């Protein structure tokens, strides 16, 4: 990741001996420089010394201006940063021309060589490879002449791939008075603009606001943006009126906790501030890099503090990037879905969702064996890009990954998401729907390939009608399915649909298929075969399940309603609550009741997901609910690894995810159920 500063500024205020003295020039320059280098607003680096970012003088020469500009451009290039340039003072255009010349100490209107050609100065800066863009404020007479000829940029070193925005105080043939534009702009940047979003740009909104405050001269703007690889919009300052800027707080609960732990381990007596603003983060970051080592208790934690502050500062920048990129498409549902796709746990509903997800990505989702920071952020941004259709070459989210040398991680995540979708669409459904009381005499199989294709269907006798016979029938179904698939397609997902009395006592992933358990080489999902019945109410039941899944997806907490022994004791009350829609999410039974088959028969028509512990599990205290809460973001896929892990040493385990059974009806299953929702059975075509 880059350091906390990725923007540079140069404010030049030159008095000219041949022109009237500007009494408020110094104040205007200092005020503007202050707001542009404010970490919360302008975010630009403040430089002092030989190459300072604020240059005020009565005796500046054209070479002084060009040298200062060259240094600022070089620094912006080194940091791949945006450069903001302000030229305040006097300017003139030669007769019969509109090119603006910026006047310094010895300049006269009779000599263009005594002044600085502004258009060339700006176009050369914007055309420098590595500079992320240039924003120029020109507050002089005839400022409109500062806009360079577009041909300079279109055919330059960067082959036109440059960005330049120019804000001007007056027309090319018009005078500007008393630096009114600079004072107005400084005030607007400090106060913010209502309804203008999280950042202010040199656009219609800003120029309109300035025109209302600056009379007698025509405030103008010009913009050239032809860089498809730009990381984000060419923003001038953050909007002080945006809600995110209200308190200045920019760190969420996770970031605060991780930072506090690191700071306390580094300096035992230190405490982080009550409000973690952008300024505080940057100061802490700089202190961790250059602070006094004499009173450290653990020097190694200095680097950890620097790492955490760097990550949190990057989260702030990425949040702005996501806001700018997704704009109207950014919703809470999209963010939660992206978090699930990236494999993150749910974040609390009462926080700033984007901020909290980014902090988890940066601080918790970083692979332990990775030598490159930011891979968690890359995966989350890839999830957003995948969902929003922004994974293309010119996507700003991809540009972020490219800038941070995380293109491989970004592409790997996109590939994972695509492969998982394709794999999810290819499924073998094993139906034991005919087992009304005991084990079935026939097993049906459907090979689902997604899309509009109807599933291929196959059936076989179950001989004998017991667990062994079911295992043999499933093995035959797998062989049939493989014969239907072209190489190199592999069958991974197997759905086993069974009636409630079998679901309550049978673990399909442990069915013997040849020399292995079914779940040893396949991801097994347990479904309830009742949703395949051609009953009159099944269409409505499945539609209710779809609505429940949508509501659960939009929920910021773990959407499980728990049923304990007290609720089960009042069976009529439970039945009434189910009919009234009071259990419209996942339902968890916190113990293993003796009448589990009857209970599942009651719950499964209402709840799309039902969870309960194995009969031999030991769900002491609140551990069952705690395990579900902690592992929810991994489900249902997490059951596959948990069941495999349970086959290993398990005797000393109080209760783990492998002890929890589930019937899980997701969108894939409900889509498969659609042909069965008719009152009259319309069987799928049988294939031999």
C-alpha cells in the first residue's frame, strides 16, 4: 500500500513590481494552502524547506516558478499522486492572443519572456507520466487564458491519457478583482456544499456555488479527462457537509480495537484518542515511523502500529473510491452480498457498513502467509466488481489493484467467484421422495446444469431398501451422471432430498459409495423432499421461502430464530406462530428432542433452513448458538469441511460445527423445485 499521503500541492503568490500591489495576496495564499493541506479536507502534503509547497514573494522570477513546479511535479510523479496548483497574483495576455502569462517580480506586459506561460506549465505537468492528474486554480486577470490547447494533451508524451481540471477567476479578456475567487473558494472548501456528495470537484456544482459569491467577473472551469486507468475522480477537497465528515471519526469498532491493542503493546502507558480522525491517524502513522524509540516497551510493535494505521488510512481512501465508483448502485444489500461472497462474517447493523467491511478486509481477511498487504481488500473489491459488473480492464476498482500490485489477487478472486457459480449450477439431485415410512424402494436422480436446460432424469431400484441399498443406488446415480458430462467437467455438488423421518436419523454424507463416504469427494447438501411433492400449497410455500431468503440476505445479524424446550412444550403455540409467519428465517433447535422427525415435519414447510444438534452431541450452555453465530458466514459450504473434520479425532470436542445437522433450502434448490410446484405432476423427461 502507499503511504498516507498521495496528493501534492503548490500555491504560488507572486507580487509584480510593474502592477498595483495586492495587499491581501499573502493572506489569500496562506488560507488556501491551509485548507488544501488540511488532512480532513484537502489531504495534500505540506512541504517546508528548500522546496516548500507555499511560495510567496515580491522578487520571484520565472525560473523560480518553473523550478518549484518541476519539484512539485516530480514528487507527484514519484507518489503517483494528484497535483493541485494555485497561481495567485497578476496575469496578462499579449495583444491579439488569449494565452495567459503569469507575472512575477520583474514581469511587464511588454515582455512575455519576463513572465510564465501558464498553459504550457499546466499541460507539461498533466502530460507527465505517473502524475495522476492536475487541478489548477488561476486567480489573475485574464485567467481564462490559462486553459491549455487540448492538442498539447491529446498528442503529448502520454498519448492523450492525461487529466487536467482548471478553475479560473475571469474570462481571457476580463479583469479579476482583489483575489475574490481565492477567498470564496477557501470559504466554500471549509464550509462544504450541501448535497454535493463526499467530495468536491471542479464541476458545475462548485463553479455554480462560487459564481453566487463572486460578482463582477466570470468564474469558469475547463476539464480534460482521458485517462481510463485513473484510480478515482479528480477531487479537489472532501466535502465538509457530507455526513461522513460530521464528527471527523473515520475508524470503526474493529479498527479501534486492533489499533488500541497494538499501541498498548508498543507503549504500555499510551492510550489512543477518543476520536480517531484522519488527522490523528496520519499523525500516529508518522510518529510510529519516526517517533522517539527511548521509551518503547516492545520495539517490534512500532511496526505493527504503522501497519495498522496504514491499513486504516487505506480503508478511508478505498471507501471514497467505492463511493465514487458505484455511486447509485451502492446499497446495503450489495455490500452485505459482497461481504458474503468474499467470505466475511456479518458486521453489526448499527455501524457504517462499508467502513466496517473494509476494516475487516484489511485487518482480518489478510492471509497469514501472504507477504503482500492488501489481499483482503483486493478480494472484497473484486466481490463488489463482480456483483456490479465492474471487473473490466478499465474499472477503477481494478485500477486500485493495479496500483497496489494486487492484480493477481484481484483476478484470482474474480476467477474463484466465477468458478464457484459455475460449479454451483452443476449439481446431482438424489431424491428419496418415495420413502413414506421407511427406506425407499426407488431412487431418482436429476442432473442439473443451470440455465434453461431441463435436468436429465434417471432412476434405479433400491435393493435392498435400507441404508446399504441406498448407498448402492447413489453410486449408480453418480456413474450415470458422470456419463452425461463432457470432459473435463467434474461433479462436485450432490443434493440429497429425503423425507423428514430419514433426515432426522441419517447422515447422507456418510453413505458408503464404493470404498469411500459420499462426502469424502463430494459436497453434500441435505434437502427436504417435501418441497418436491405436487401438493396444492407447495408453490406458495416455496415462494414464501424465497422471500425469507431475500430478507435474510439483507439482514446484518445472524438470521436464526432459536427454539428451546419451553417453546416445544407449547406445540399449539408453535404451530400458530409458524402459520402467522413469526419464524420466517432460519430456525435452530437448541437441543435434540425425542420427537425430532415429527418436529422437522412441522418446521420444514415454513422455514427454508432448519438446524439442530446430532443426538450424540454435547451442546453445553450456549455453545450451539455461539458456534452457529461464529460460523454462519461460512454456511452452508462450511458444513462440508466440518463433517470431514469430524471423522478425525473428535472424542475431546465439546461441540463443533460438525455436530450440527441442517436442512438447507437455498435459491438453487428452490429454482430446481419450480417444475414440481404444479398441482398435477408433470414429470421431467426420463433419459436412459
